[in-house]
C-alpha cells in the first residue's frame, strides 16, 4: 500500500484559541502560517476532505483530527508534493511526517502533527 504526507494550512485562530498548539510551538513569531502535517494511505485531497467532514471509519472511529477539522483552510502542496514523488511505506511516511513537521517548525511555521 502507498502512503502520502500532506500539509494543511490552519487558521491562525488555532494559535490564540488552542493552548496545546501554542505550547507545542514556542518558537512561533506570527509571521508564517500555522500548519497541520499528516500522513495517510489516502491521497491528500481525499484525506483533507475526511478531516473537514469529521469522517467516521467503518469501525466507528472518528479519524479526522480536531485541529484539522476546526481550523483547516486548504492543502499546501508546495510544501509536500516533492515528498510524494516516490511511493512510501507506512513506516517511511511516519518518519517523513515527523521530519517535515520539525523542518517546517525550524523554518518558523507553527506546526501540529501526531
């Protein structure tokens, strides 16, 4: 199975309204955007739609992230398309999700990932 990494731009309200998000991003100076980084076996556009609609899996689990559902604005393909050029396994995508999230934080973005 192929996995994808994706980035969703979040409303900056997430920084003022969500204490956990704020605490995870002490480096954030308000200049760049707030982002959510995720990985999925679904293509980014389909996964974004699941987040925004509060998708429930066949097993009855809510698989949309609260932060992405409430604050997600749109996908930022320029930040992840290069990563998805070659197919990834689940474990590779998990590592890439974490690496991308930390890289974006170092660049000055406020980032949430699981």
